[in-house]
């Protein structure tokens, strides 16, 4: 509940904050060093409103006040950053972890240590270039054999991700003899199908705004039983159905009005989006 917008917190958000924090005594934040000063100040303000059950929390406690300290550097920092800096200076106990267990490769660990301090050297760059599969010095990479056979691609580029997903599900269907289902977006207005002019308007809007109003949903989705999927939105955090959760499609239930298709076809284009898709998550609290 940390908004990017500046300004006062609405009454609705205050009630949600107070309800969420009423039984919480400790706040454990991972990767705390990556928090900016302004974000830390906003978190302090919001928790302060929640814990004091008032619009004007105590003025002398962090995470219990909207205004905590006088400005420290009014020429460089904005007021919210000044508050955040003051909160950072309150910490009197710092624990430095000298040993990490996440990275075990000594070469990669040496690169990360240099990268952290901005002093990457030539041999680090040479090492990175050798990881490019088109580089002649790259170790042999056979995508038909483990572990590369089950590799996961992480990319911030939407176009690359869509192309990779389409190729992956096609390969999955070919390897496991499953039928590929192609579902197109089914846009309606007040329950009716779009007219031709409205379809062109939607297409033009998607092309100019890059689909932001549709949550970056694709106009065409490829699905199949047995394919691996990943949640990209926080749906139900209490059940671990959150961004990054992985699972497998175990069944696909078609729309009641979907016409009959030839079961022998390797690829089927659906007339309607599926009624629902049953996914088994790898881990959940349900």
C-alpha cells in the first residue's frame, strides 16, 4: 500500500492500512539497502497512520508520524527524502553478513563483487562475452539435453518473451503429443461483439499505447495441457499465488458454445476464450 503519488492518504486507504496492521508487531523487510529515502519515508508515514489509528500520529517516533524531523539538507533533498534520510540515521545496530551462500561459482562471485563497486575489469567482460551462445568461445550448448532442455528465459522485453513462450509451447506439444490451442482476444461492449469500426479503433489504440490499458494482455494466447506457466500479478498473497509463482496446466475447459473440432488436429484455433484453465501450482498454502 505504498503509492507512488504524492499527497494525503485517502480515508479508504487509511481504513485498509489500519485493518492490515492492527495485529502486526514486527515488520521484516528484505533487501532493505535497496530502499530509497522517499520510499522509506512513505512506508513510515503509512505504518504510522495504521498503528496509531489516527490521522495525526505521534510526532517523535519513526513509523508513527507523518512528519518526523526537521530538514537536514533542504538545498538538495526533497522533504520526503529528508525524512527518509533521518530514519536511516536512527539505526544503531548494523549486521554485516560476510559469507553468502547463494552464489557458489567463484568466477561469477568475483564478477559480482567488482560490479557492486563499479570496477569491472577486462577479464570480466571477456567472461560475459563467452556466455553468449553465438560466441565461438562459448561452451557447447545443446538445448535438446539437460540442463539446457529445461532452461527458463528471463527477459524484460515483452516481444522476446512472447516469441519465446510461443516457441516453448509449440515444442512442448510436439514432444508430448499434445494439441496446441490458440485463443484470440474476445472484446465486447456491454455484452455485444465489437463492430468492424470498433475493432479497428481497439487495434489502433493497442498499437499506439502498447496495450497498457489492457494490462499488457496479448491479443493471441497459445495454451496446452502440461505447459508450464508463471503468475505475473499478485492475485492472492495469503495463498502464495503471487508474482513469480510457477505451475502446470492440468486441464483446459472450453467455452460451452465452442464448436466441435477435429481431435486429430495438432493445432486448433478457438472461436471463444476457454471457460477456465485449471493450473496446479508448484507451491501453495491452499
